[in-house]
C-alpha cells in the first residue's frame, strides 16, 4: 500500500471516530477488554484472538459507516425501503460481529473475570486503571470542531 493510501485510510478512521458515537463505544469496550487481558497476563494466543475479534468489530463499524453514508448520498434524504434495508443489514453485520467478539472475549477471559477483585491489590494496577480511565474519557469526549 502506498503512503498516500495510508493517509486516506487513516483519515477515514479519524473521521469515523469524530462523527460516530457507536464507533467510540466499540473502542471503549475494546480498551477495557485489552486492559483486562494485559492485567491478567493473557497468553500470546489469547492476545492474537482478542486482537482479531476487536479488529473485526472496528472494521465492521467502519464498513457500516461507509454503507450508511453511501446510501444517504444516493437517496438524498428520501426514505426508500431498499435503502433502509441496506442500512439495517449493515448495522446487523456490526451486531453479529460484536456478539461474536463478545463470545470470544468471554471464552478467553472467563476464568479471569472472577479475579477482578484482586486487580487492586498492587499499586501498579491503579496506574493501569487510571490509564484506562484516561483512554475512556478521551474516547468519549465530544469531537473537536474544525474552525
């Protein structure tokens, strides 16, 4: 991939981040899951599988945004049944991917979920939790307005 293509792709991710609340929600869930995997010292295999699941949901959300915008552009504000069906199917793909990713997360981290009470026993864990909180706040914050 050429550097220019990376720039366009990154611009699409950032624009989706700024404009789509659901995208930010998915990122918050991903941050929490990956934090838990880090704290519980998940295996390399678990990290790989969790990363694929997170990547799937993020990619599906980006595709859903693309479909919604293309449909909106094509219909120019008119309510058309086929356009609504396309947008619903696209949102359904995100839902299916999210449910699959949640199942993967529970399967890989279920044994660790009972140990959450022990997370706060070491001061370093407070630093990690504070970092997670900062990430969540930065992810949820309202998008910056361009002047």
